[in-house]
């Protein structure tokens, strides 16, 4: 039981040819899509190249030009207008539910959106045909203005102190027995004093 189909004509006097041109069934049947396939009479049948694949689409990829970010798509080995990917977690004729609240947020390229376009494709980037079945999707767009986040001098100073603390810690781990350890410990004490002064100032 290899999962592969076999095909043979019912008589010697004719053959069966499956053309690769404009066919979308090759991956499903388990045939190499790069060439035509001709089957001649064989008592045991000529076996197909690969196992039959009746899974259908396993991923739904959401694309949008208007809502595009800098996401990467492995199917094209580069950036694309891919917003998110939904796993098909329901059997045929079942209801696919998806909540992206646990996913990472993405920064949109556009600063303004007047209309929204949408494409839903499978894992091979073929447009999905829903066969006239209803579906729905909701997008949540968060808007951030300069007033929502205005870094202050104290905030910048805190970031610099944190970067310096991480640098000191990394140097201490890499040079535990080096003569520079004494200077690093002094620098660490100075950092604690600086962060304490910054806290007192708040």
C-alpha cells in the first residue's frame, strides 16, 4: 500500500495520455507536472510518480496590497503582501475558525487606506475557490500617533543605561579571569548609581 495510483489501458491497441498543459490535477493524482504522461497496456498497470494527495488546501494565506507590511513568504523566497496564514484545521465541509490575537502584529507600509483589497490563496499561492460558500473575516487596525508615544530625555537615558548594563554583563561573562574584571565591576557600580539617580529624579 504505497498510496500510488496505477493506470493501464484495457487493451493493447490504444494508449492513454494525460497532458500536463492547463491541468491542476497532477499534484492530486501524484503525477510529475513537468511533463505529459502516456500509459500503454500493462497487466499490472503503470504506477504514478507520487502518492495520491486528497488533502486539498492545508493553509489559507491572506494577501492584501492595501494592508501589506514587510512580511516574508517562503513560497516566493522574499517579501510579499502576505498578512497572515490560517491553518485549515477542519475536515471537508467543516467550519474553519481562526483568532490571530496570539500572533505578532505587523507594521503597515501605507500611512493611509482608502479601500481594502483581499486575496485568499493556498500554500502553493493558488487562488482559493470557495464554490459560492459564504465566509467572513475581520481585520483589527491599530492607529498610533506621535502623541501616543513621545520619548523624553529621561527615556533615552534609561535605554542607554540598559544597553550599557547588558554590555557590562556580557563582558563579565566572557572575561571572568581577565584583569579587566575589576574595571567592569566599578562600571557596574556606576551604572547602579546612575539608574538610582534617574529613578529619584522621576
